[in-house]
C-alpha cells in the first residue's frame, strides 16, 4: 500500500470519528474532506504517470545511445580490418621486377667472371700484369700433356705452332674465365678442353686444321668455339648438365 492510500484511509477514519462525536457537524465539511482526498489521489496518479513517462523517455534515449555506440563500434572494426583483396597490378609489377633482376643476374653469370686476386702463380708468364694468367706452350712442352690453370685467376693458354698442344688435356680454373688459342697446323688436334664455371672459349686460327677432332666440355657459364676456317673434322662440344648458359660453335663446319 502506497503512502497516498495510507493517507486517504487516515483521513476517512478521522472524518468518521468527528461525525460520530459531533452529530451536528456540517455534512459539507465532510464532503469537502472527501473531495480533497479524491483530488490528492488523482494528483498522485497523475504524478505517478508523469514519473513513469519520464522513465520511459530516459530508457528510450539510453537505448538510442546504445544502438548508436554499437553501430559506431561496428563501423570502426570494419574500417580497421585489412583489405583482403590485394592489388593484382601491384603484385604483377613486383613479380615482373623480381624476374627482371633474376634474368640480369643469370646473364652476368654467363658472360662475366671474377677478376684475379692474390699473388700471381709461378706458372703464369708476365706476372699476371694483363690481369690474367698466361701459359705459353713452346716447342713440345705441352704436346700430349696435361695443362692445368691455377685457381684464383683468369687463364689464357697459347698454342702457337705445329702440334704445339696436340692431344693435350687442358683444365680451366674452377671459377675464372678461360681462353685457349690454337694457331698452326694441328696445333690443338685431338685436344680436350674442360671448362670451369666461368666463360670459356677456344679460338682456332689459320689453315692446317688447328682444332681438328678437339673436344670441348662447356661449364656452367657460356662456352664458345670459333674457327676462322672450316675444319675437315671439326671439334665437338658438350653442354654441361643443368646449365642455362650457351655452348656453341661458329665457323668450324659448313653448316
């Protein structure tokens, strides 16, 4: 029971008691008390309704604010999420740049070798002043013999004269460029040239089939045999397994 109801009951009891003790009490006074009680009751009901309406409006505003905050948080999460669709053009350009760099590196490895380093080996002539180890074959010093280029320097072997390097076994340095020059009748006939992992060449000059039946095993880098005249029995070339570089012959046959 609310305070309003309690107050109404107390006034009713008091009014009844007063009438009982004063029979001549003007009934108008009693009626006036009842009217005031009714008015107070009505005002209480209105106040209660007004209070309830205020609470409803407050709850409505609270719900609106909560919904707005929820939408704002959802939008913020959506904006903070990374874009799952990457730019295909950007990826393609990156791949293209990577492929171009790789191709450039492969070409350089095929045609270029490192420079010499350290002291010039004793088997090299002229003290490596030309930037390479030069091994000249004079007389019969290289015929049917092994010729081994020392490591650490580019190597050049010169076979100038008849049978100078006939049936010789030439081994190039493992990581440096190698060049074999054959000039004169049968100068490098049946010679075997083993290239390393740097560019390797054999140059056959003049008449007399200087490179007849020679064998060239290309390495990981470019290998090339050049003849300024056709050979009756031209040299043969072998491509290194897994090499992406060239291994070719030019001018030695009529093909």
